[in-house]
């Protein structure tokens, strides 16, 4: 089982890499979903609109800046592999093991941000729920 986000965009958060509130890095903070009894459901609600595009782009740019030349390395790596472990990345890409986790975090976030941006540009807004559990 994993943690997913569903709505205008859908996907699965990267296990042990990406937090459920990762969308907060793009200028909108998730709000806890509350059921009819006033109880939290375990989901975060997100709503992005066109006015959020500069913040979304800033988040994407921060990821690109952090990744630098490693972005191309990761692109090539994940074009060839459907699954991975940290040691494969160390061996194939020559990235020090202590840097792998943070680079993967930004790489996953970059793709999430691009998905949000594309949704807002195409639909005018983007609404989804992120599973916190």
C-alpha cells in the first residue's frame, strides 16, 4: 500500500522520499479534510489556480537549481529503470550515498510540480486530495 493523491491530478508519492504535504512547496498549503462529524479524514485538500502559477514555477525552479546537472543523470537513470535502490544510483550515477535521498526528494518534487503546473495551465485550476497515511 502507498500514499496517493487523487483529483484533477493523480499519482503515488515516492515511498520514503516524498511527504504527503509535498505540494506545500508550490505556494498552497494543504488543508485537513474534515468529515461530517468534524473528524479529520486523513487527507489534505489542495486547490491551485492561475494566480498560483508564479509560486508553482518558483518551486519548480528551486528543484531544478538544487538538482543541477544531476537532473539529466536521473532522467537517464529512470528511463532505464522502473525500480531502484540507493546503491544502484550511487554505482550508476556516481552520486555520493549521503546525497541520494535529498536529490531524489527534489527530483520527485519536480515532477509533482510540473504535473500541478500543467493541470493549472490546461484547466485554469487544479484540485486534489493527498493521502496522509
